[in-house]
């Protein structure tokens, strides 16, 4: 506890880096959602909205499935190291997938605004 009655938490540098990574992931997710909502608005103005939405959704899904495929990690290591590697790899892969999906949405947004 701090002297003003607040609480404090001690983090190792690895824990702090992981926390920053999670915050970065949350920010990317929020930005991606805003872009997708903007694209939805633009598509609603288009008469072929149903086809475009289905096409975009399938493209996003296919890209997501392909980029989330994981290579099985080395299981012949200590449990703590295995868990750390698994979490780090999962977060990095998800961040990479969000960037890919962001590019897909940005491309569709650019084409919709032409």
C-alpha cells in the first residue's frame, strides 16, 4: 500500500512487457473495430451490400484462420518456460493477425471511398 491509501503492485520487467503487449493488443483491437464499423456504414450505402459483406467477412475469416495456425511448441522444456513461450507466441500471433485483418479492412475502405 502507498501512504495515500492506494495500492501498488510490483512487476518484473517480463511481466511489465507482457502487460504492455496486452494493452497494445487491446488498442489494436479497438482500432480494428472502429475501421470495421466505418466499413459497415459505407457498405450500407451500397446496393450490393449483402454480397460485399459476405465477401469481406469470408476474406477476413480465411485470413484469420490461416494466420492463427500455430506450430506446436517444444514440450521438452520446463513448464514455466513452456507457458511463457506459449503466451508470448499466442499474443504475437494474434497481434500479427489483427494487422492482417486491418489491411484487409483498410483496402476495402479505400475501394469503397473511390
